[in-house]
C-alpha cells in the first residue's frame, strides 16, 4: 500500500567519506576546503539533511551535471554522481576547494565566476543558491541504503534477486495442521500461521462459499436454484463438483478475461481526442474469453498473442490473438508519423514488460534502470522483438474456403466494382491530398514511392501513413451528393445481387505482421554510433542475443516474436510462471503473494511467501500451464474456504472486497433474471442487458456506473483496480434513473413470482439478493415491515420495494466476503 | 460557515461506529438538518480531510484559500489576445525567418506563411496593459491580472497538453492539480466535495475524467464533476422520490442489516468510508441544492455574468456557480470552456475565436469583479489559460497550429499583485524567451500561493516519492512580488 510521507527518504546515517575527513584535517592552503563550509562535524547525517539532498541536490546534479560528469563521461576528469568523485574533483582541482573568491570551485563554476558551468544554459538562480547552501552546509552526501546501480555490471546480489533466480521446487511442508490442510497450498499457509502463532479460521458456510465462488469465478451472484442445489448436495465432493461446474461454464471466461483485458487495456475505441470507434477490436476480446473457457495453456496463450501470425498464419482463430498489439491508444490524425512509430513501439514494449515479465521496463527507456538490474539496452533488446511490426489497420482474415469463395465472387463482380472504384477514386484522392498536406515532405515522398525501393523502416512509416489514409472513420459514400449518390446506390444494388456467392462472416480483425523477413535497425536514441540492438532477453538472465529462426509457415516474417514467446515460456524463465501464478492468486484472494503484480523488481513488493509462490509457479508449469488446474488447486484449498468472521488474520484468506463495476451491473440484471447471457460478437450498446464485458468500451465516455465504480480507463495496463468510495457512487445507487430501472425490475420479479406468504417472501428475498437465508431476527424485521405497510393501507409491493432497496444498499450486498 | 458541537459529534461518532446503526442514524441527522452540517467524520477540525490526505499542511504563509481554474480547452491564441507582436504584423505573409528554431507542431504547419493578427490593441487600466479587442470585458480587469507571456509545455497535441496542464505530465496516470490541493489542504465545507469540475455543456473535455482524476492517490481525492444546466450534480434528486417516513424506514432497515455484520478492521474502514460517502451524499442532497441554486442570485448579478444572453449563458452559469461554490468553501473549482478542443483554431481563427471569446469574456470578467466586490478575490486565485498557445505561422490560410513552446496564461487574486506582465516570447511569439515558466513551475507556484510547499507535499507511490511538479518545477517568486 502506498503511504503518505512528508520527507522523501528517511534512512541514512552515514559519515562523510574518509577522504573528505582527510581533506578537512590536512587542509593544504590552496586546497583548503571552502571557508564557507561548515566543517562536517557530524559523523551521521540527519534524516532531514538526507531528505534535502535527495529532494534538491541529487536531482539537480543528475539533470544538470551528470551528462558530462557522470557515469558515462567524465569531462575534465570530474565525476559528480558519487561522493568520492565530487571530493576528488577534476583537472581543475577538488570541487570543494576554495578559490580566491572565497567560494568553492563548484559554486564558483555554477556562478560562472571562473569556470562557466553548465556551459550552455546557466543554472537558474534558485538552483545556484541550492548548491551554494548545500556546499556551505558541508556538502552532506548520504550513503544510500540501496546504492544506485553501477552501470552495466551485475553483482551477485543482482543475480540473486528473488524474482530473477530460477523457480525452485520447494518441498511441501509435512505438517498438515492437525488435518486442517486439504492440499499443498494449505501446508505452506499453515507453516506461516504456525510461525506467527495463529490459527486458521473455520470454514465458511455453504451459502457464503457459493456466493464467493460465483462472484470470483463468474462475476455474478448465484441464482436461488444454484443455491438450493449446492446446499442440498450431501455428497462428500459437493464443493469440488461445484467448482468444476463453475469452471466449465462460459460465464467463467467472461469473468476472468476481464482481468486480462484490464492488463492489455482493451477498448472498442481509439482514444485521444477523436476517440474513433474501433469496430473490429472485439475479435480479440472474444479470443481471450474463448482462451480462458477452453483452458488454453498459458504458454500457448502467450505465444498466440505475441506471434500467432508466425505460428499459425492460416488459422483465423489464432491470428486474432495478435490483436494484443492493437489494444493501445491510437491517434488517426497524428501528423508526426515518425513520433507515432516510436510511441507505438514504446507502448508495446512497456506493456509487454508489465504484462508478461512483471518488470516495469519504461524507466530503462531513457537510462539504465536506477534500481533494477535492467539496462537501457535491455529496453531496446525487448523492443527489437517488435521493431519489424507493421502497425496496420484491421484486415480481413478469411478461412481457406472463404478465400476460394472470395476469389470467385471477385471474378463475378469485377465489372461493377471497377465502376464503383472509378467513382470513389476522386474522393479518395481528395482525402489523400488533404491529409498528405499535413505531413512533412519526407513522409509524402515515402507515401508516393514504389514500396520495393523503400527501406524496411520506411515501409513501416508508409504503412502508418496508409493506416491514417484508410482509417475506419473515413466514409467515402457519405461524401457523395445528388446524382452521384444515386448512381453509387444503384451500383451498390447491383453488387448486392452477388451477395449469395460472397463468403459469409469473414473475420475482420487487427492482427500483427512483420514488415518482411528482415527487420529495421533498433537504435538507442542518442547513440551516435547507431549500433543496431539485436533482440534478446534481459541481459542479466542471458547476455546473448535471442536465437531467431525464420518461421516455417511465414516466410515474410522475421520470427523475432516467436523467439520472444519461446524465451518467455521456457521452463527456466524465472518470471513468466511466477508472474501469472501470482496474478491468479491475487484475483482469488484480493491481494497477490507479491502485492505489486506487474512489478517484480527492486521497487516492487517482496513475496509474502516466496516458497509458496514458487510452488504455485512450478505447479502451473507441471500442469501443462493449465490455468483451470491452478484455479482448482486454489479455490478447493482450506485456505480459500476460510470464513470471514471479523477477526484480523494476517495470513491468507479471501479478502472481503467491494463489487467491481461490471459485477455490480451484472448482478442488478441477474437479480431480476434479465441478464442476457448471449456470448461474444460485436460490442453491445451500454443499455443492453448483455454482460458488461460485451458492452462497447468507448475510452472517453464510459457509462457513469463504470466510471464511479472504478472500472479502469483503458489507457494504461492495470494489474490492480482501485476501489474508491465517493458520494457520487452513493448518489448513483440511491438515485440514478438507470439503476432505479434495474432495481424496479428486481422488485417486479419478486412481486410477480414471489411467495404470497410474508415470512416466506422475506426469506426468498434474502436468498435472492444476499444469497443466504435470513436470520430469525431479519425475518422478523421483514415481517414487521410488511405488516406496517399493510396497516398503513399501502400496497404490499411498496414493502417489497423498501426491503429490496435496503438489501441492495447494505454493505453485505456490495461486498463479496 | 459551520459550528461544531463536539458533544454532538461524539455521540454521532458513537452511533456511527459503535452503535452500529450509523447509516440510518446519520442520514436521519442529516436529513433533519440538526447539526450534521459542518461536523466532520475526523474530529475537532472544521477542515474535513479526505482519507489519506496530508492533513498537516499548510506549510507556508497562505495567500489563496481557493482556486478557480478557467481552462480554455483547445489552446487559445496568445498572439490575438494578450501577446501583441508588431513584428508579426510586419512580416505577415512571409515565411518564418530562418533564425527561428523550428518546432514540431501537430499539423506540421511551421513552414506556412506568418499570419498577422487582425486584432486592434489598446492599453487598459492604470497599468496600461495591452489587451486585444477580442476581450473588452476582461480588459477592464487589467489591473487585477498578472499576465504570464512566457509559459511553455511539452505536450504537442491536445491529449498530452491537457493532461500535462492538469497533472504535470503529458502521459496519463498522475493525479490532477485539484487532487494534490485536496490532498494537501482538504476541504472547508464537509457538505460539498472539495474539488469540483464544471463543464459548460454535455461535452466532456479531451481525456475525460482523467483530467480531474486522482491518479495513483486515493480515489476520494478525485474531482467531482458537476454538469451545466439546472441540476449540476448527477442524481442529486431521486428519480423515484418517496416520502420522508418511508425513506427513513429504508435507512433504518439498512442500518439494521449492517449492524450485526462481523467485519475485520480493513473491512470496517471500508464500511465507515461507505457510510461517510452516503453521509456526504445525503448532506449534498441537503446542502448542494442551495449551493447550486442560481435563482437566489439577483437578476443584475445574472445579467453581469451574461446569463441573459444565449451565447454567454452557459459559461456565465459556470462562472456564477464557481463563485457560489468557492463562497461555500469548495477548495478547487475547475471550469472548462470550449470542451472538446473548441478553441483549436487550425482554420478560420477569426470566426472561431470571435465566437469563443464572446462566450467567455463577459462571464470571466464578471467573476473577477464579483469576487472583488465581495472581498473574495484576495483569497481566491483565478487562473486562465489553455493547454498551449498557437503558432505565428498560418494553417489552412487563416488558422493557427498548436504552439507549446510559448503561450500566455494569466492569474488574478489569491495574493498575486495585478496589473503586471511577466515574461516574454520572441519577436514573433513562437518561443518563450524571458522568464520561461513551464507547466510544472506553474503548478509549484499555485501550491505556493495556497501556502503549500510543493517540495514537501509528497505522496509515496510504489516506493517513489511523488510530487505535483515531478521533481522538476520551481516556484516563480516573481508572480508574488509586486
């Protein structure tokens, strides 16, 4: 959890270096330490001084000085990124040495009284003042607890960092907690419990378990029928059978795909100002749902998304997986297409690092990572896997049969289509002309050039230009007027006569493709040597470039992405299985074994139980990367089944959590039996009773119920949703007309088909809404309400409405526990 | 505006957490208006601090208590409003001289001929400030304005620019300025949200609610969007109104349902937060209708804000509402004018800006005068500007492209002396050259104006100490020195 702090860094109790101390006591005349300097008396540095240094001085030195006097270059022999370097100084002498002016050399230089530093832009007066004050205070330099990384070398400590070590196969503890443990997970948990002298909570009752499982695995509440079935099932494996039933239902994929779509920031619109519709994105959404439902092994799931076009170029079902590359935001009128290519590549690199590696790579885009053993070069080694990608728009991906039909249809319709093309041409030219005017001369040259004469890089640029010129938002027939329009419509009619021979339901989807069998160079920005960075794993894991093979069935592709997928899914990759096992655990328990699920680096959290995590990661691989097996292992554990009884356990159990936006919305529909469970297809309008995952996700205008219930905005990868509580949320539940309609439907459903007996009805309502029977006190409370309403001469339905309202606004309904 | 009775507070607190009937009891108290107003869930202070906020502030001598940020979305032209460039008139029709460093503009129009300004300029106030004839009303407030002609930003497009002006970074994900202010200072009125966003119409600004999002800070610090029109707060009134006794019965039922729930500490804090949000919702139902009820304003006031004319009505309504909210202790009010980049005059800037200036000029001037008349201007910092300015070169003949490298914003009130111009752009208004003020500096300075040391207002996020200025801003002291 983030915590609030007022001072920046608060550790540091370290002396100034011995070297400075030596200078202080020897004090040779021309090398005297600045007279303005208060002798560094303290052998320890106050937290305040340390915080000031981290806040004011280190960033200043880094920004203004390190470029020339830092780790890579030491102009005039001076290095200002270490305390030793500062004290030793450079060719002109120690930085703190006092000059005739009475100032130290450093201060004199930034005041531009002798040396003029920095040479181009003088420091603003405030920064000069900061430096002068700091030198006057003795130039205190804290020793950092986690030393900043010394570049390009790795220490044993780096190599031993927990997430980079090979996944171990820890021995399962033998103690089963007096028979409490049901499986291996519980034995690990018991060991933790015992270590802190705690006991597990007792098992939750069947009602609580069913509600928990349904929201967890399906994202919606159980029906009264499901409740009946489960609580009356006396077989010893009733729970396990329930888990199997839930995992086999398509509702499971509709719930768990959502977690994945949060990570890849899926949406049905482009984002940016225009936020144009992205009408074909849903193919990828459906792929993800299908993959979860079919228990696609995770290694295959990874490979299909990263390299589906290389491993199965003829299989539309796999090709759509590469829609992964098109989930980010896209600006169809970005005039700086050079920048657009860079931004799209950076975005894919960042998200891939977050999602698959659980490593926040973006810091390394501009410099070697300050804390993690990730080099700047590693960022571009990862990016180089994607550098050949062509960022094109959606394409149609017919099956071989559809392809044959298409050829036949095209032959039949050549004539009419030629005529239509002829009509469209001037409009297309007009659009092209007006759009190309915005682009610089070189872009115009590239767009007009014979593609075979272009470099791979320029071909990619040309594809980005083309994508803008053919963007889905361009509607040519809409530009036609009068007679022209009539003629066009006539031709459309003629063309429609051939519809019967046209292939049906050809998928149109965003897919990945390389620019060709060779890749454009990947160059680190600012690297004047323009060295081509070859794709490869994190250097610390394997310094050699990845082995790239030309893909068998896709000769026009480099095979780079297949190589990436192969590296990610290798058994000895220390991150992939750990990261995914942790995500699964996180969504079941509310928090991951590693609390920062997309940051397994030094700045991320340490695992609560590293052995348990490794156990799960090993199991995941041993189960053939089956996610359903991992779900089963987790939800059938005694740990998962523990009751939430208000005690403050410190070890794992199902953490009570507020319903997510989609769960809340789906539940309101489900409670009136109105939820439409049609699966898949193009996005539904937001007022549709379809499940929330199928609604159109327009980035800039989410439905109120989603924005107030913290559904992510789909700009960045989100591994853990926020849970906010705002008055607007309360007002939405209390007063929003749409929610009221859904609540009215629940009331109608209960009034129409509920029991005529008050006591019975109250019990039914509790079962339907809170998924448990009412206690006798609650039954009484309900009966009193019904009686009062009747006594007041008001309709029984009013009492139903009152009780429904109260149940829906209760903490218990909004929480899964 | 509130008087706190600690004994009442205590009993209320007990009802909330110990008695277990909190929801119903509180709601009852609120609805009966018997003193819940102004009392806070956290105790003795009248400043209701959102959970997780940095309650220890302010750090510095405070000048401004509230902020009204007038966001002209799309990027108004500084060259036709506050930054007169004789040289631009002289060179109009010619290409940008070679001596000017090129910038990448969104539409790549930097090589098009220079476009002279068609405005007439005159001097205003005792300060003799130059303001164009597009803003005749604001010009009458010249002696209250500090015009900053040397702003610059990184975001070249709208999404990045608007995001940066709100959060300090062109990349999404950081908390907005209003969230930082709320985090640092909390609210002064527990009956209303601390950070309110007012839109002139249905159109949402680019980036949508992210512009007032809390980023990585707790969601309770996010801005609350009000809407333009007769009911500015969504769902403030029930779509199924029921009588008070029936409603009370419902609340009692909820309280009873919550009463015996066995919850652990973390869930209890959520339960309390929920009860609190319901409380604020109920208090808003009680207090907000009055706060947003413009019928209490005189006809003269409304006319001053331009609410009697169609073109000025929407922004006039927002400006008047902003004054009422600030008057009632709302800490940070942000107004959007021209949502969906309407100021984005790539072509036909004459038509575009004439219309937009007319919509905005009178209401904004009225806001300044009204605040001043009521003695509120000293404590209210008013900021005006867009995400960037526009180029001296033309686009599509008579438009201007985006210019992030030099543009104008102004501030008024909140302890900032008026009648001054700070900073300069080059002779053609392309680059800020003197006293350059980056968006991060602007944010640091706004916090400074509110008495908060931006370097001390730190939020620890994933191990990183985060600040509003992303560790690169500085307070522009000049703003505060007469």
